[in-house]
C-alpha cells in the first residue's frame, strides 16, 4: 500500500524522472529497446531452430533462452538506469538536499525503487508475450517477473554505493548483463553446482521458476530463496546508501 511519503514522491518526482530519461539518449534507448527483445526472439529463434535442427533441438530450450534474455535482463537494465539516476543526483547534491525538504529519503527510495520494479514486471510480461514461443500461465509469468524484479534494488543501490561516476556506471552494464546470463549456464551444470552457483546472484531463482513453468514443471518453492536473498542484500545496501548520502 502506498504511504503518504511515497504518494508525495510520486507526484513530485515522477515528472522529473521522465524528463531526465527523455533528455538522456542512452537511457532512453535502453528503455525503448527492452520490450523489443521479445519480438527479436520471436523472429530469430524459429530460424535458428530450423538452421541448427541437424545438431540440436533448440525449441526445447526456448524457455531457458527467454528466461535469460527477457525475464533476467529487465531488472538488470532498469536497475542500472535507476542506479545512474542515483549517481547523478548524488553528485549534484540532490540526495543530500532531501534532508531539508518535506520529502523523506525513505519516501524517495520507496517511490523510485517500487516504480522501477513495477515497470520491470510490466516489461517482462510484455516481452514474453511478444515472443510468444512458450506457454506459461499468467500467474507463473507474473511470479517469475516479480521475483526477478526484487534484484533491481540490489543493482540500483549497488551502483549508488560502490560506483563513483556515470562513466563507471555505464561501463558496468555489460558486466551485469553477462552476470545475468550465469543462471542459463547453470542449467547445464550438475545439480550440486547449480545451487552453489546460485549463490553468486539471486536471478537464478526467477529464471529457473520461468524455464520450469515453460517445461510444465513449475517449482513454487523457489519463491522463498528467490525473495530472501535479494531482500537481505537490499537491507544491507540501504544502510550503506544512507551512510553514503548523509556522510
């Protein structure tokens, strides 16, 4: 439920955020390209499936591929966009100025992160629907997308806490996108190594939930570790973030 602080933040800051993204061609391009990934997969994967039919049945991996390039990539890119906004506002002194404004830091963070998570879930649903290559229920799709979106605050706050400027932030996006592909590699690993590898990042759980649902074998218990890991990281990063802002 939206608190009065978050409602005030939405009314005051949403138009400003839209202007910032609109004026930055790089951020705008990333945001526009995101939902088009599903269309690209819809055109590319059937072609590759036919071209590679002699060596591999690519269709059996459609769920895995869509999990990696749609469900897993949305929170990565959106988290990076929010993180870049945090860095710009930190460098301009906007975050420090919140101390003297009616808008609390808590309300500001709640608005910014929850709004980005909502956009991430929406773009994931749109991307999977545009791809149209797998059959999952709306509940399964929303669950996997929401679980993936909980990684977004970790990325955004990690940017603000550990990166010094926008140049570093933009450079880090490619590394983050590659990190998001790790769960797809774990798909082919023996069972013990899958769980060991999942400790590297929480995106393994929503991606496994999605590719399992696409194969007709959804594992709902993945919701538990998929929530605990990013929430614990977010709580720790929030403390570091407040220290960074008010230092």
